[in-house]
C-alpha cells in the first residue's frame, strides 16, 4: 500500500500545481465520473484508490487498463483537492489538441473564452459548449488552465468530449477562425448589433470575455461584429457562462434550420 511519502504519490501530488502539469504533460482527475470519462478517451496512466474506494468502484476498476495502486487515506487526501476526497484519483495524459486540427473539420460553431481566469466559469462554459454541439472551445490569452481541478469538475466530464484548445495569442486565433470561413462575433455590453438581429445561420465563432471587464478592446475590435444580449431587467451584465449559454443556444438553433 502506497503512502503520501511514496515516490509515485509524491510525483502525482505535484500535478496540483500548474507548473507541475505543464512540465509533466499530465493532470489529476478525481472521482468516478471524471475518471470514467478520461478512461474512455484512453488518457489514464495511473490510478490511485483507497481500499474502501476500491470496493465502491469495483466495476469501474475492473475494466481499467492502467496500473491501479492502493493508497492510504492520508495519501488519498494529499492527492485530492476537494473537501471530501472520493478516494479515487487518476493521473492522466494531457491530450494534444491543436487549433489547425479543429479547423480542418469545417466547424460550424466554436466558443472562444478570452482571458477567463475563474476555473468554475471556464469549466461551465466547456460543459455548455459540449451540450449545444460546438465543435471546440478555445481558451485564449491568459485564461485558466483547463486541467485545473475546479475547471475539470465544473466541466462535468465534457472536457473529455469536446476539443479544448489553449491558445495564448488570441489575435492569431481570430485570424485563423476567419480564414477557416467562420464569422467572428464578440459579445459586448455596447454591441452595435442585438443578438435578436444577428445573422447566426453562418458558421460562427463566439468570443466571450470575463464579466469583470468584458472582452479586451482590441479583441472586440477584431471581431466581424460586436453583439449585445438584450436585457429587459436591471442587471448590467451576465456571468460569462450564462452569456455563452444564451449565444450558443441561439446559434445552435439557427444552424439547425433548413
């Protein structure tokens, strides 16, 4: 049985930090839902499980190809970043997802999150994009690491179902999207076009910025159009995930029309 001092456990614990994930090209997925989703993609490289969790998730572990290591409760706590550890943690390979590969498939709907630093918002946006049939999510600029534990949990496994591209140069992303035949729409509070009047029948890439200060001015200016969501109430703005849900839903509807 491995303890928190075991070399294999200590190496995995380092993956809680962004620098550790970047250097290793690996991340941690905790709990049966994330582990099962990661396993279905063939990303699991090691599994750590307590004796109690091994009994609880026996059927899940039975089909697992990666090595399974039984660990102490203290080791499981060190491997977890939640208040109540599940006792089941996988070390997973970060998938290699490139923008050019996404764009070769003639995508019709893409969500671009720009400078989104809150992992819960980023994960929820990924989940929404997956639910509404987007071809990919792009995290542009200095956005959160999508393999942060909180982001993974907020995505509810969707991060393993939809391509997620990390792209620090948002201007290059906009150029590539346009070259691939997508119109680029930026969401802003003062957009010149209302969402009700936007032409969403064409393949579209949506740019979403953080709620605190919205899309960077230069990025909003690079879009084909700036679109505002009409709001009849007193709220000045929407959470980025809520805005993404509204815009992506409207696009998905328009793209389904004959």
